[in-house]
């Protein structure tokens, strides 16, 4: 069973606290609240009726709602039918579920959110809808909290661009993305590249001849080769370019 990581409040009309609604909604109350919580946009139609689009019109399955409450999908379907028959919601069948609108939605009324209905909460909801619209992404309750944190850190535009890149990644053949939110965060804040190590293990070890000092005591001939004497000799390791410099063609 899923739990919301980010607890939020949302407006509900006190007009629901009447005997009629108590009888009509009945056991479907929790599904009704689930839908209201996920309304991302309110639209007013030509007849003046106000409808709230749940997750921006994204296809919703009963299994998604059932997983949130830990009950059976058939129970959810029964309660959704009740809400539809009583006029609280309307449904539109889509290939992967149903788009659901909430009647007389007040979630995004200006009096609750100031003069604009495109504030941060609505922008986060739109980005969550964009995330969940990517084929292969499974909706999670923590989507809102995670996207909200990313928007605060990087801004809405960068998160939107990163979602486009995430979608391209899902479209690749044999794409294997277990955690889209983690993958998305990785796009926004990639791991820093490893520092360039021009040498290798062998090159970094001290020279066996001079032990890293640059010179060693060796015997050289003298007296026309009739004898040998000790002399300080500059080691070849200091004369030769390191392997990394030879590979890159740079002077040392």
C-alpha cells in the first residue's frame, strides 16, 4: 500500500456536509477525495459548469486507486460507478483506462490560490502529469513530492527539459529504467566526471633503478677502459617522457 510522502491540503466545499450528499456518496467518499486531491486543472465549459481534470486527463485505472487504499479494484470500480451515477464525476474511456473529471471542482479557484491558477502547485501537477504520460512510467504517490523538490532546486523549465530527455531514454530499444525519479534526478544533477589520471599503475610506481630519486650510483669505465669507477648517473626515467605524455604528444 502506498502512502503520500508529501502531505498537502486541498479545498472541499462545506456544501457536501448535507444529508443528501451523505447518502449519495456513501462508501465512495474515499475514492471521491482521491480524485479531488489529484485535480490538476479546473475548466469552465460554455454552460458555466466547472469541471476538475484529474491528473490532466491522464488515463486512470481502478488498480491505481485500489493500491493507495489497499482494497480490491472491483470495490473501487463499484464506488466510481456510484459517483458517476450520482453526477459527481464523469468518465471518458481511453485505451489505458479512463479520464475522470470532478464536477463543481473548486480546487483551483482564484479565491483559494490568489489571482493566478498557474502557481507553483499547478506547475508541479502539470510536470507530474507529463512524467506519468511517458509510456512505461508507473504512477506513484511520491511523484508530487519528488517533482516539487526538483522544481525548487532546479526550476520548472529545467525539470520540464529533463522530462523530455527521460522520455527519449524510455523510447530507446531495450530501455531498462527501474526508477524514473532517480533517473530524472540524475539527468538534472549528473555525477561529476572522475579526475583525469594521466598515468597508469606501472608509471606511478617508483623507478626500480633510482627508486624515484632521479639518479643512482653506477660504475663507468675510465683510463681508456682499463678500470671502472663509481659515478652518479642521471636515471633514464627522468630523461624519458612519462607514458601519458608520450600518448598525448605533449612536452614535459
